C-alpha cells in the first residue's frame, strides 16, 4: 500500500501502519545504495515524521507512544553530527558556486575542509549499529 491513509482505512490502524513503514524504511536505508549524505538525510526525515505521528497517537497509546518517541529521537540524534556536517559542506559548496571563480575568497579551502569533516563524521561518528538497535526496539 502507498505511504498514505486509504479512504476506507481506519485512521488509528493507518497511523500505526505508517509508523511501522517509516521505521522499516529507515532501517533499510541504513544499508542503502544512495550516498551516505542522502541516506542520513532521508532517515532523519522519516524519523521526524514517526515522532510526529507518535505524538498524535499518544492519547491512544499513552506511555508506549512517549517511550517510542524518545527511542526514535535518540536514534535520530546519533545521526545529527553527520547530517550537520553534510549541511555545512553543502552550504559552503553553494556559496562557492554563487561567488564564482573571480570572487571565491578562499572558499575552495573552506569547501575542502568542510567536505573532509563531513567524510570524517560519517566514518567516525555515525554509529549505524546503535541506530539500527534503537530502531528495532
């Protein structure tokens, strides 16, 4: 089924299905074929959506929803450093492109440094196994 609520689908069941689907897709994306930057970004987007839906489900699920939201948030935080480094490097690349060759003001060095920092963040600071464990809980 598509990632939407069917016209005749009970809303509560649909929301739970959407949460499960997003969690499954986030787990799958950890080992995906897209670039690391894209995978981390998509995983964090999905986890944000899961947290939002769990907030909606809190009246029905009570503390289970709160506990699940905290677990999902902790998994997302583990990916934050790599995503922040990716965003900084992407912003520097955009600034360099906008500045042009005649007015780069040393942006090549900034881009190189931030790109290297992002690579390092992915290799050292992305605890994929721990994220996987938290999403499975």
